């Protein structure tokens, strides 16, 4: 039986968009049952709705910021061929408006006939992978999503699959073993049948209608095309743009900010594209980190390794590339890498577009070159080989940690000399910033490790970093020097010295 809200379901014209209509309720599938939900606050999260409105309390609130994975659920959509695509996400920072046309599966929806345990649940039981049990549903759902997509369960993948799920009871080994055991476990027939039914339900609720849900105080607008999005945002520039909500979600859950009007990029057809041409790889606003990682990572393995570290699978499945850039964080991992590749950012206001080098978008801390009514409509990454492009990240924790220092580096050669150099750092200033003195010191130098060692001495002239919990100013300067020297040794094919050895380091920079 479908669950309906008490509000009457209607469609209304979209203000400012001629001939367009907007629906005032969401339609999605929850654990196999179609839902119609309206008359809810625009900033209501999926986790809060599940626990308070549906009494589905298997999904836990651990951190309320998308780190711990205790609230992990699976969101399912159909691709262009009608196949099911499963994504693990953190329900604590997913707004309800982002569910339109999708299916949500929680741990309560996994059981088979007669309450038969799902193979992913049974594996954790068999391998004693649950202790206090608080985080267990999240682990189950991460394994379930990997299982459903038929990837992520191999030995070389399992750590990445589970990186977004934290446990304080110790003992990751049995959880990993449970995941590995699923590699050769076949899907039961009842699950195959259930997935076919789910596919039909998703196709049935598929719609091109725009949606606006509200409780009269907080609204969440879901446009379906570029015109609707652009006109609405231009008319109401104070509206908060939501892409993956991996940052905006925290404004609500951790900062208790009131966001009366939000608009989502996720259902705009033109925004869900990665376009290739001879000059550029164009990433549009709704493209997630996971989608971009799969595409760009094949071309540049170093950026795949970076993406693997700065966000868990759940975060990569939600957060977007354009949203990450629009946020303008000085410690964001992507900007230095994309700047090193020579990327261009595109900004749109209605039908007016402008482009500028990505490095010029960041003006100062908390300020970007974005006018009222403008939004980030794409990033253009030069479609070149870039054999000497590398990314390096230093952080206290390997997975899901904010960088102390981040470096993106790229050089071009001519006659065995450095013709051009782009060395960009994050965490060293109020914005992602190029090391211009270092770059100049590299120009026309011989392609040799010594050129990079000498250039590294100019770091002090480029940056005056701050001291905070992630590292002292002195640490950041020395780390930046070390990364540049490591880069030089790596791309020239030289033996990399032990930079942890103080004597070796002293000899290198003296």
C-alpha cells in the first residue's frame, strides 16, 4: 500500500517559467512500496524522516555529517538502458527532495520471504562481524550496494567499499572477511524477482514534472531542465543551490542554519552529463565524484587515487565536482589538481555564460568570483595526455580526512628542459594557490631532480601558511618542499630519497 501525506496533491505553474508546471509532492519507492510525500520542510533529511515518520530505526545517527556511515542506505535508479543502478549514501545529509523518482532501501528492506536473512546479513553473522551492533546496519548496506552492483567485493576493492563505515568496537577483520565471502555467493531467486518488480515500479513513477515541496516555511525546488533551473535561480539568487548536499547538509545538521529556499541540480537533464570533445572533458553540475572518478581516473590514475582518499564511496556517490569547486574551500582536494590540468570554470546567469581559468575563480578566503544569480554550470578539463601530471595529499588519516597539504603539479617539456610548470597547493593559503616563485624557478631548467630540489627552496616566498590542528606553518612549508622534491624524483624516474631521514633532507635542501 502506498503512503500518502495528508496534503492534497496538486500541480501549479512555476513562477517565471512560461507554461511550466510544478508538483507539490515527491514520488519514490521505499523498501518496495511506492510513496507519495508532501507538506514537509524542504530541509528535512532522509534519516530524520525514516526514523520519525516511518519508524525505520535501523539506520542510525552517529555523526550527522556523512563520516561514520551508520546511516548508510541504498538509493536506486534506472539507467538509460533500464538497468538498476545502486548507490550507497549517507541518509543524514540527503534531503527528501533528492529522492524523487528513486528507490530507497534500508536495512529493514533486505530480508527475504519468511524473514530469511539477506546473504549480506548472513555473512556478517557467520563471520562474527557485529559487536555492539550500532554500526552494523551501515556495514550491511555498504556490502549490499556493492553486492547489487556486482563490484567492490574483491580483495583490492573491499577496503574502499567499507572506508565510509567506521566502527569503534575494533575488529574490522571479520567484517572484511564477510565482504570477501560474498564474492562467490549467488543472488537468491527471490532477490532477482524483487529487483525486477522494483525496476517496473521505478519506470512507472518516472516523470519529467518539476517539483516543489514545502511546509510553508522551508521549500525545496526540483527542476527538470536548464531553463527552469536558471530562471528560478536568477529570480531568487538568495536560494541555496544543492548538488550532493555533502556540504550543505552539514549547514542544517551541524550548524542548525535555516535555509528557507533550496534548489537541486540533480534532476536537470542537461546537468547530468560528461561531454567529451577534442579540446575538453566537460563536467556538468550534477556529475558526482564517483562518476567523474570513473571517467577521469582512466585517463589519469593519479587523480583516481586522490578521489579514492578524499571521500568515501557514500560521499563520492552524492557529492559533485562542480559543487566542490563552488564551495571554494582553501583545503579542497580537487581545485589544486584541476588547476594543474589547466581547467576552466563556466558560470551561467540565465542565458549568459562566462568562462575563466579555475585559479582565477578563487579570490580570497570565503569569496569566489561569482555574481548574484550566477551558478557553476561546468568545469572544462583539457583533454590532453599530461604524462607529468601528479596529485599528492597529506592528511592525518588516510581515508576521508581533510588535507593538511595538497599539491597538484604538471609540467611540459621541450628538448629535455621544462617549458611550462603549474604547481598548485591547497591548505597553504586562504584559497587554492599556485606557487609562482617555484614555477618560475623551474622554467627552462634541465629535466633533472636537482631542478626541483632547487625550486623547492622558493616555497617560503610563495606561502605564509597558518598553524592549526592539521599542522603547523613550519610543517606545511617543509611538507610542501618535500612533495615538490618527491614529484621531481618521480617524474624523472630517479630513486626517491627517504625524506623522513633528516640528514638526507638537509643535504637535499642545503
